[in-house]
C-alpha cells in the first residue's frame, strides 16, 4: 500500500532546479536557440535572471561540478550565439545586456557587502551561500567586453557607409548648392551616387533604432552612453579624414552645412538624454574644422583667431585644410602662402603629433559599472513560450 | 532573519579562451 505524504506547498525561494542531463537543453532553449523577439513583453534580461536562479540552486546544493558545468556551458553558448549572429545588432545587444545582467547578479548576490548596499532583506536571502564566483565574474566581464566590441563593429558597419554623404555631401540648407566652389559644382553632384547617398536624417534614424533596441533590451544606461560616444567618435574621425583629403569639400559652404549637421547631431543627443555620454565632445575637431572653413583667412589677426580657436586640430590638419581651401567664386581669394606660414610660425611651439588622419578604428575602453536590480528572484515569471518546463521552482 | 556569514569556497574558473577548448554539454552548431 502506497503512503502518500501530504507536503505543505512551500514558497518559491527564487531558485530553479534541473537534472544534470537537461543542462544542454537549458542552454539551447535559453541561449543558443532563443530569439530576442520571443521575449517581447517579458522582464528585460530574463535569461540572465533564470540562469542566476539555476546558479543559485547549484550553489545551494553545494554542487561545484554542476555549477562549473552550467557556467562553462552558458558562457560558451553565448559565445557561439554571438558568433553565429556576428552581423546582427539586435542579437548582439541582447546578449550584451544579458551577459552584463548575469555579471551584476553574481555581484549583487555574492554576499560581498560592497555589492549589497541597495539590496532589500529579501534580496539578501537570495545570496550565494557556498561558492565565491569571483573568477567567473572575471570571465563574464571579459565576455561582455568581447560582445561590446562586436556591437560597436556592427553599428559602425551600418553607419560608416552613410557618414561621408550625410555629413559632407548632402545639402539640406536651402540655396547652398549654388555656392559650391568654382569648378566643383557638377563634379560633386555627380560624385554622389543615388544608391550610396544618405542624408543626415537617415543616420539619425538609424541611431534612434540602435538606441531603442538597446533600451528595450535592458542594456545598462551607462553602456548605452559609451556606445554613442564611440559612434560619435567614428563619425567625427571619418568625416574629418575625408575633409582632409578632398579639395571639393574644403569650402565655405561645406563649412556652413557641416556646422548645421553637427548641431543636428547635438540636438539628437539632447533629445535622447545622452548629453552626459561625452559624445558631443568627440565632435570638437569637426566643429573647429567647420569654423576654420568659415573664418576669414587673410590678416595676422585672422591667423591669431584661427590659432586660438583650433585647439582640437593639429597644426598639420589646420595647414592641410588651409591648403585645400577652395574659394567659392572669383571674388573670394585663395589662402596665401604667407598666411599659412604665419599660422605655422604661431603653432610651432605646440609640438603636435605629425600624423594627419585620425584613427577611425580607435576604441575607447569600455567599463561596466555595477548596476544592481530592484527585482526579486521569487517575483520572476517564466513564460511558457520558453519551453523550460523541466526547470522546477524551489 | 540574520545572515550567518560563512566563508565561501572560491570556484576556480578557466579563462574565456581556455573555456572554448573545454567540452561542454551543448552540442556544436552545424555549419
């Protein structure tokens, strides 16, 4: 005769248990075969929270082998999925958000008091009991850097082909087209191929899409700021490098259009509350180049004004722009050799580096500031669509 | 409830590069 023992329904303690044999299924369902679209409407970074609840149960049962295996399989799964979708901004951003969230969880629930200052009493109950995962946090941090670099590469790959036409060639200011330098009017318009021509509006639309995706996926705001600082740096570098190599865009009218375009970008940053990213500051060399194109370039006083204004441009860059500067019409004079010599003499003491072009591939080091979550593990709901029925709540 | 501080055991982890060489239970993606 079977004896059934009536057990009192216990409260969910925010842990998830699975059989060791189901680990591959867990990683497949939650990482390698998961589509970010499947989680629309769910808590942002849900995979990270679910994985932490699994980690917690392995810790709770003091099962170091299971914990090793889960963390290794998870990290390798994330590496695989981002490699497979190496051109996909959405997937890359999704795994950056989740990898960082898992990293934050491992800190927030580490038991280290430094990471617990914002925890509720309930959250403190959800801390790890047996294991110190400091070394795994380092691996997750390295993984997050790797994903961040991929995210920047993907975003730059989308934006870069748009930059030159949007920033230097497209004319959104009415009446400027008639003010192109002599001899370049026809050529510059035929140089803009219909298919490869972009207006600044298209660049900003694309950046808005990036911004929306990252925000919706719960990527940390501090990381989003760093993404835009990096993208603005690239916009500055690609535009300035082109300006330094093309005579047809070194004119008063391009300077005016460029200054207008930069103000549109600054406005875009303000509209998305991204001013504190430092992105606008990366445009400073370009702002000065636009001003240099517009300033008078004749008298010693003009030379002094240029030298005191163009602090973010090197001597070589200033001289190059002045050399390339093309008068609008027969009434505007070329920049004289004497004027350029005056500038060179005034800037001699600066000892600027000799390279002319900017390294548009330069990357600022990324940092992932600790960002604890106010969510409590036992409040997290796992949607049936994830097919994780083999996980049992503990 | 009061938390009883207990020393946690450091779980040694391989580096990110070493991890790739390890066999995980997840099967490789087909090409």
